[in-house]
C-alpha cells in the first residue's frame, strides 16, 4: 500500500508536470502558427509582386506593339512587288535600336495573305506563309488570326516554333491603311526578361522557387527555368507534381499544402496570368519553414526538463520536512499488538503532527476501556445466540412440514384447473355438435347424389361405346375434343354464360337435327368456342344423340368434382372436431403452432352457426409458427368466438384478424353485439361471473382464457362500448417461454 507521502508527492508532481507541459505545448503551438502565418503572408506577397511585374511587363509589350503597328512606313513596304522586302537604312536602324532597347528577339512584317515579307534577323521563316504548313498550326498563326478578327493587339502562348527550333511567344497587331487591314507587325518576345522575373528568389529562403507553366495540347509545359531543376524549361511534366499549377491555369487562385515534383512537402501560393495564359506557382519547403520551430521546440524542451527536475527537488524537500513525522507515527502504530496496547507513544513532531500524536494517545486510552466492555458483551451475546439457534432449528422443521403440505395442495389445484378447462371444452363441444352434424351431413348428401349420377352414367356406357364405333373418325375426334373441354374451367361469370348461351342458340338454329336450346346450354358450360369449328359434328344426322351423350359426360365430370369438394369439406370438419376434442397432457411441452391454422380450425366448427346470419371477416395472414400449447389456444378462440356470437344474439358482424409486430403476435376478435359497461368489464375475468341466463354459462370461460394466455407469457386486453360491441386482443410472444 502506498504511503501518504508518495500520494502527496505524486499529486504535487503531476500538477507541476501538467502546468509545465501545458505551457510547453501552448508556447510551441502559438510559435508554430505565428511562423507559418508569417511565411504564408510573405509567400503571398512575393507571388503577387511577381504576378504584378509580369502583367505590367506584358501590358508594356502590348502598348509597344500597338504603337509600332502605326508607323507610316509599313504601307509603303507592303506595296513593294518583291516577296521579301528590305527597309531603308533609317527605318532599319530605328527598328534595330527599338528591339535592343525594348528587349525583343525579332520583328516580323506580314502582308494580308500571311506571308512573312520582312524580318530583322533574316530568320528562316522569311517568305513563308503562316497560314500554310508547317506554320499553320503554330501559336503565331492563331495569334495573327485573333488580332485581325478582334482588330487589336494579341499575345500568344509560349509554344514550339519550328523556324526558331525553340519555344517562343509573339505579339501581333494589325496594320491599317485607309481603315483596311493590309498586314501585321509581329514582335517575338525575348524570354530572358520573363526568366529573370520568375527567378527572383528574394523572400523565398533557400528552398523557395517560382514555377511558371502553361497548357499545350493538353500537356503541362514549364515556361521558365525553375530553381531546383532549370532544365525543365520548355518541357512537358507530370501533372501530379504540379497540381496547384493546373488549378491556377483554370483561372483560380489560392494557397495550401501539397507534395511537389521532388516529393517534398511544401507551402504554396498560386495565381493565374491572363495576359500570357500562364499559371504562376510560388512555394517553399516545409522543412525550411520548420527550422525555427524546431529550434524553439528544443529550447522549450530544455526548459521543460529543467522545470521537472526543480519540481522533483521541491517534492522531495517537502516530503522530508512535512511527511517524515507522519511515517514515523505510522511505523509506531503498526508495531502495536491487539492484546498489548501501550500506555502512550512518543514521536518527535511539531505543529499539527504533534497534536495528532496527542490525539492518538487519547485514543489508545479509550480503546483500553472499550476492549474490556466488548469482551463482556461478547460473552453475553454468545449465550443469547445459542438459545436462538435452538428455536431456529425447531422452526425449520415446522417449515419443511408446511412446504410438503403446500406441494400436495398445488398438485390438487393443477388437476382441478385441467378438469375445469376440459369441462369448458366439453360444454362448448356440446353446443357445436348439432352444427357439426349438419356440416358433415351436407357433404355426405352431395356425395350420395353424385354417386347415383355416376351409377346411371355407367349403365349407359355399353350403348354409348357401340354408338361411338359407328361414327366417322372426324366426328369421334370432335367428340373427344368437346369431352376434354368439358373438364376445363370456363372462367366465365353466370351473366357471361347467359349471354354466351343466347349467342350460341342463335347460331345453332340453322342445324335441323338438334335442339338449339339444349345444344346452346351444353356449349355455354365449356370455355368460349367458335361454333364453326364443330360444323361437321352439328350437321351430322345423329348430332342430337351425340350431344345427348356429351351432356351425360359433362354430368359425370360434375359428379366427380362434387364428390371431391364434399369429401374435402367433410374431412376438414372431422379434423377440426378431432383436434378440438383432444385433451392436453399435463406437463406437455410447447410446440410450433400456426395461429392462422389454429383459428381456421375453430372457425370450421362454427361454420354452421356463422353462415346463417353472421357476417364474418377473417384476415389471417400466414405467419411463421410460434411456440405454444395448440389445444389450449384452441380453447381461447372457442371461448372468444362463442362469447361474440352470444353477445350479437347470432346476428351481426364478426371480425377476426392476425398481426405480428414488435416481437409478438396479436389476435383481435371484435363483434357488433351489446357491448359491456365499465362495471362489467372490471369483473369479466373473475371465476363464476357471467352475464348469461342461469344454466347458459359457468362464468369460467374468460377466466380460463386469461389463465391460458398468461401461461403463454402473453396478455389479453378488451375494449367495449355498450350497444356498439366489444374488441378482445390476445398478445402472444413470438418466441414462447414455458410459464414456470
């Protein structure tokens, strides 16, 4: 266990460290931000200054070119018949001096057809037409075309110029004579002045540089030598190392961080030069920016370490002065044995520690007195506990006997509950017997009638076979086809069948050997047909006998269909009765149960009572089964439906629906019966409470329903309005858990 001196020393040390460390971090953060802000502002200033110098320089070039285009000597030179013209000595000297003073590389004179008529340097493009290959695709040709179209001086981009075998840029201005363009004067820009402007590194430190570039044929072209790689001028480069330059060429300006073409992290500022269609990028390495920050960080780290050492020394000194007496007192106390308290302890201390020692000596004296008193009380309590223990043993024996009696009572209660449920089930079964008997008797009567029809048809089969053998193959094929059609469903309503019968009768009246009404009746029982397809059969001399035999076959088909439907109905009723009459085994396990099937089984038993005057609306979707006791749930549906029928006096609207939501299945049973008052609703789950006449109910139905639902860990709710009806909702968990 740590001593108080260790804890106090740790607290003071942590506080000192937090204070010094916070000062260290805040100072470094403020200094770092100040350096970055200062360098960023300086970089912006350098970029804007370079941008201004280049723009001013280009504007001066434009003014020079516009003024030079107005020289009065140009029209006379262009009127000379020679393809290549020479200026007189005075004009030639003036132009040479002008180019030397202004810093241009060359001056060209072109006529209105685009032919280069004059050049101060007598370059290789003399006599060529700029609108013809190989000069037609150069920036010079596009610039002259733009100048003549816009009637003003235009500046070209830096691009490859074949006659110079180098990258070049031009200024072109139209020459007017009497308001008509007769040619152009072109000045080729000397790149040295632009290169000097771009390569001014004042304010950029050791690693800063300015990069100028433009787009040519979709490629990024470096327009001026760079500080780190001067050889890049006039070459296309990978865009990934010059992303801000591409941003500037899109007409945007800004600043930020990026990784340059050397793989260095840099701080950058970029601008767009519209006069030359250049992007301008100024950048400086973060490694250089962080140097003063690293120096400041090293100094403050040294101060931090020194402060930590001083804090440790202060904590150690305080520990020696203030906490040593406390440790001495603690060691003395630990030497005291429980059975040998000393008369007093002696510790050399001052101030509050001395007061603590004195208070501790008083405590020892008090403990001596309390020790003697405690020993006496322990002896008394021991005797009392021995006596109480004997009473507990006898009480425990009586409790075990009571528990055995309670178990026997619970077993008897469970047996009584099972008998009550079975009694209610048998009572409901007795009320259903008459209706179930009618439900079984009806399909049996239908089966008996259909069997008689089949027997009569069987007796006529030999005569029918002999008759069929005398018919032509074509007629027999038509008879087989009509017999096959008689087995198919028509898909027609009664109204459609009547309309079709009248149509058939009108068509069949033209056949003499048949009864058109009976024939139309036969054809209306088939899927819709074209009478003309059976022309040969209907015109046959024995058509009447043939149709009579076909009607007998139709009766056979109807009889077999009736037997099938009636037997299925009877089987369903018997299954429902058998399922309901079965008694659950005590202690049985839950099993997967489809609620829609469970409710449908009960509705089958009540079919005879419901169909008379009850409007039933059952919405029972097929949901996955839930864990339940299926026979007990059947008793729930029986009781709820029986109560609803009684409340409506067997006349009204009964609605049963099933939904699953939020982890539970909800079965809703609603009726339009007499409803219940709030007083009645408070008592409906009480055993033996009933609103029925004497002898009509035991008053246990809803109490059993509630108990069965609770056994499924579910709940039941009811809403009722007197005179309007009642709504019962049974909520069952989808994943059932046996009620313990």
